[in-house]
């Protein structure tokens, strides 16, 4: 089943009096449960594509269907609702709230969604245990290692049980060993059925994905899963 369908996506930016085509005529289909790496040089359109998939940006033209729903036509509030319930984000720089504890950071999406405190507490306790953070619940981000911060970020990204996780260079600020632990966590989530899309410069990490998309000048230069999706 198609989770994501992009058709004729154009994203243009004005730089001075020059129009930059960050994404140009992009067509893409990603099925539920896939593990996809988006690769390519800086300026190729990777981050623009990720922002668009995460409803952090809108295309100038084209349609984006998420779970069969055209999300490009939604109001900002409707997009925010879809983003908070169906999409989880994992960033290179963690994006944790400095004044909140690990438990409070994980609970934040549920608070914003209006989930009752009793349910929040149960789910946070479970997440802390699942991610090996039981003894770090009351620690603030500056009291955690890089790997622990990224585990908090992944727990926060998945606490609403999203259909899609978007990870932007998730191991970029971590040493090799810690990075591998984080990759294994993300891959375990994918194995449980969550669609995982990773933007990475790391060839080794990109090679781990079941499907590699290579971007160049706002276009899809290659797609290792193209044949499987040609009929869709």
C-alpha cells in the first residue's frame, strides 16, 4: 500500500533575482513499511524533500498524498495535526527542549495532542524502559550523552505511534559506535512496521536501507526501487 505519493512536485526559491529549483518535477511513491535512504551532494534537494514530506514546507506545484489524503491542500492547522500524529522527526542536533527532563521531552507531543496525563505517564514509562533510559528520566539534555539525547529524541518521535519516521543525518553528531546503536534502534522500529526515511551523507548508512534514492539538482538521479514501483 502506498504511504507516500508525490506527483509533479516543484519547489522554487528566489535567491536575489535568481530562481532556484530545489525540487523539479519530482514523482515518487513510497510504500508503507519501506526503509529508504535519500542521498546526494549538498544542495541536491535532500533536505527540501524531507521538509516537504514532513509538512514543514509546501510545494509550489504538484500533489503530495499521505495515506491517500492530499495533504498539500490542508490548512496550516490541519497540516500540524497530521504532522503531530502521523509523522515523527529525528534530527542530527536532537532538537530537545533544554529546560525539560528526558521524560518531559518524550511526553511533549502527547501534551500538545491533549492526551490525558495518566495515559501520557504510562506511555512515557514504557518508552523510557524500551529505549534504556529508565535511570535518566529526570535528567535534562545537558546531563545526557549524545547517544542518550538521540534515544530521547527517537522516543519522542515515536511516542504518538506515527506511520512515518523522517531522520535527518541521525548519526551526524555521534561517534561511530553510538551511531550504530541509534541506527539499530531506527531499524528495529522499521522492522515493527514503521516507514523509515533517512537523509544521510554516510554511504555505509545509506547502503543499509532497502532502497536508495539519489538526488541531484532537485531531481531524482536514481532510485534502486524504481522497478518495483513502476507499475504503481
